[in-house]
C-alpha cells in the first residue's frame, strides 16, 4: 500500500471547497501514526509526485525550516495519538501557529496564511482533510476556478449485501497483528481483510492461530454484527469435522460431549447410541 484513496478524495473535495491549490499551503499537519504515513500523505495531498515524498523528507524540504513544513508541531509521533482527539488536535495546533500563539522558537521562517490538516480514521477509509484560511478570504468567491490537483482514484470494491450473510467462505487479501490494540480487545489482535464472492470485502477478527498468508482461504462467521475468521479446512479436516459433529450429536441422553475429538466420540460398547 502506497496511497489512501480516501485521502485523495477528501483532499480533492477540500481544495475545491476552499478554492485553494496544493502549492498555496504554507504548512500541513499530516497524520503520521506510522512513519510511512507522512510520506504517503504528502503525496496523496498533492504536495509531491507519487514516489517522491521520501526525497522531500530526506532533503529537509518538509522540515520546520523547509519550503513546505509538515508537522511543525511534531506530529502524532511527538504529541501522541489519542485516537478520536488526534484530528481535532491537528486543527488546534494549526490555528495556534497561524495566529502566532506559539513560542518564538516554534514559529516558521515565513508567516503562514493557509494551513492544511489530514487525519486518518477507521481503517484508512474515513480520512479527513481540513483547510484553514484567513477569515477575510471570501468563502465562496465568484468566477470560474480550476484546481490542477486531479488525483487518480482507484475504483471502489462492491458494497456488501444487506443483510450480511451469517457464514461465508472468502479469500484473505491482507492481514495485520496489533500488539497494542484498542481498549476492550485482548492482545495480540489479529485482523484480516477478506474478499467474498462477488468482490465485496470485509474486515474480520482472525481467531485461527497464526495470521494467515494473503491469498489463502478463510471461513467467516457473523457474531454480534462483526465477522470472526478462521482457516478454511482442507478436505480431510472438513470430513473429520463433519464426522465429529455427527458423533457428538447423538450421545447418551441427548447431551453433547463438548470439546471431544472424533476418536473420543466413537460410541463404546454398552454406552452411547450409534449415530444413524
């Protein structure tokens, strides 16, 4: 992954709404929860051509003293990432810098007039771009206006069906492991992006041991509105699971032997009834 569709879409909408070009931005606060995100963001926002964001960072172009300062506040890496509050913090930091409400050593060489903030939400599919301009600038200026920023937008995958299927087989597109997951989830948290028949995709909580490799199969089950995923069984394993289910179904007194294996479930003499 080298780009976020949602950042490009949000940036295009923001530039058109504010009637501001990327080259008019004096500084930007870019979501850098991961180091690569700042580079991806600088390209998605139209500051640098695809594949050249890293060169701008290495040359000092995006430093506080550079031609286009990015994250002069220090970004998420320095300030921290309080998740829901990060986007708001970016806007506040940008306003402080635009209005000179920062320490002298934090001020930029050139007095800024226009700032941009970019925040990543959800799974990179709920990204926001905000442009701050002087109050005296007309909000909806008259006349024709054309923004040269025209990013390539990758076609979106089909929407999932409604209602969501309870069980389905899917192919693993990608997977990740969060060693420090959000509150309420046990670490490590393994997540997979899976593509179902029909092309629509969904995120699922992987509960099948080690995370799978992309391209492999997975079985998904909808539990309380969220998908849980496990490995797709091979033919032999599938038959064994079905046999185990059939033998467990007909135990003495109509009770299941939860957790028993296929071999343990074989009816013994003078004991359980045989499966029909």
